[in-house]
C-alpha cells in the first residue's frame, strides 16, 4: 500500500517539475535569441530606459508561475517567460505609438553673456530625455528650446566664469526610474557660434546630441622649425 501511495505521489509531482524546467528553458532560449538579434540588428535609442520602466512585467510573470505551478494546468507556467520575452521583442522592434510628453511644454531661452568664447552644457538629472543640437541662433541668445516636466517646473541656470558660459538643465533630480517612462523631456538648441562641451550624468537618461554644426576650437602647435 505504501509503495503504491509513493508511486502515486511521484506520478502526481513529476509533470509539475518538468513544466517548471520547460518554462526556465523557454526563457533562456528566448533570451538568447533576443540578444542574438540585438547584436545583429541593434536596439533603438533609449531601449534600456523603457525596459527598466516596465519592470512590473516581471511581477506579472512571477504571478503567472505561482498560479499554475500547483495545478493540473502546470503547462501554463510557460506563459510567464513568454510575457517577459514578448515585451522585450515588442520594445525592441514592435510598432509602438509615439509617447506623449509627460507634461505641458514650457518655452525656454537664455541670453548670451558678453565676452564669452566657449560654452558648456551640464545635464545632471535622472529619468529624462534630452534632445540637444547646435543651431544658428540670434546673436543675443545662447540657447533656446522647450521642456515638458511631469510634476515640477524646469529652468536653465547660466553661470559665466573666465570666458566660459555654463548652462545647466535644472529640474527635479531622480536617480531611479520606477514608474513611468520619463519624468522630463528637453528639446534644446545651443548657438553654433561657440565651441561646445558636454557634461552628462544621471540615472535612466536618454540623450540625442547633434553637434555637427557646433564650432570646433582650433589647435595650434609651436616648436622649432625644420629646414
């Protein structure tokens, strides 16, 4: 009798253990295919920022596994990794709608100080999307553009020291992007009449820089002449 009961329990648990391994195998194989395609096709700009913002998908996957693991429908555990993999493939190469700005657009402009011969842009924010380009501007302007914050006002802070104008993007600093894709969106043009340098740091920052029109400083070398 005891032997028959043991065989019955073994027969009852074996499919569950097998489906658990199948789910793990599907996830690893699918992840391998994803990274293989990512290596050959590339990923869109800002992919990992958006992927991190969709972390609740992992909770959905774990919930699906818990629901089906101890039932006769143990094969349903395969849906867990399928949800995660499907989300990654959709973010990478799916037809996604254009995301609206997180808030109302605010017009921004900064006057160009007299006597400056170079400019620097500081981006020390978290959870933002920055589109920065060098463009022709009126001689009185250093920068012009717009910003769309989620829940706070944004502004540009200008400091002038030793002939260098430093332009800092000011907003609420967020190092961790938990819910929502973006907290702020910046579209900013800087004058192309000055050499420009950048200082970018922060968490979950998507940046697109087009500085091909920016003036580049010329380098000169002095030394003994050769005959």
